């Protein structure tokens, strides 16, 4: 929990540095955190549910959203993005974490006609990968697969060239012939 508070505080400080006028801006950096609900193939999902129910196990899922966008028209933006879901189980001595990543192109369209403000729709597509890390073992990294993300939200200008958005996204990734994914709901600063 302390790390989460520190990350949110750092994001708020970074957002305060935006001072350029929004009208002149053509490049945008997006950084976000979210609550997540990861999904796995049935057998793995059953094992995760059993693990979560064990006494003394703490379970936390977090979504990340990093993107570098370039203006396209008055209401769109396109650029590279990294999204992911971290699914961590731990007790007082050991941990296991499953991370799923999607790296690719991301497009946002703002229905208001002005980038950063109002409701927007989002679509990403690209390469996907999973990494499993556990106490006392080397991290295991999957082969590359493919995935997509669809979502939307609402953005607010909070000063100068800084925006805050609340969004919900659904992602699906096919990695080594298995499908993983999940839902994230969170917030992001864009400057």
C-alpha cells in the first residue's frame, strides 16, 4: 500500500509540470494506474482461485498504462503504448507474480472534437507477453504472442497542458496458444 501511495504522489507531481498551452501541443505522454481483474484459461483460473482462498495469502492486481501519443487531426491521437496487468500473491515469506503485457500501437478518438477533453474511445493492438516470477525461482518469460485492447473513458483538463482521465479497458492476449486478459478501471495523467 505504501508503494501505491508513493506512485500516486509521484504521478500527481509529474502532472503539475505541464505548463505549455494545450492548443500548441502535438505530443502527449500518458501514465496511468488501475484496479485490475486478470483472467486466465480455466485450469489456471481455478488454481488462482484456490491460491487466493488460502489463509495468510495477500492478493493484489494492478494495471499500468504508459503511452506516447502524437496528434492526429483535432480529436485523435496515435502512438506506441505499453499496458499491463500485474497479479501478485504473497505471504510473509514468499511471492508469486504473473505479469501480462501488451506493447503496440494505440489510437484514441475524443468524441468532443478536442483532444484530452470529454469522452473518448480507445483501441490498441500489438505484441503480447507474460512473465511469471516466484520466490526461489528464475523468472519465466513466454514467447511473444498477439493481443488487443478496447476501452474508453472521460478526460478533464486540469491545467495548462495537463489532463486527467478516468477509463475502463478490456484486453485479450493470445500467448503460446492460450488466452489471457482482463479488465482495468483507473485513472491516468496525460501531459
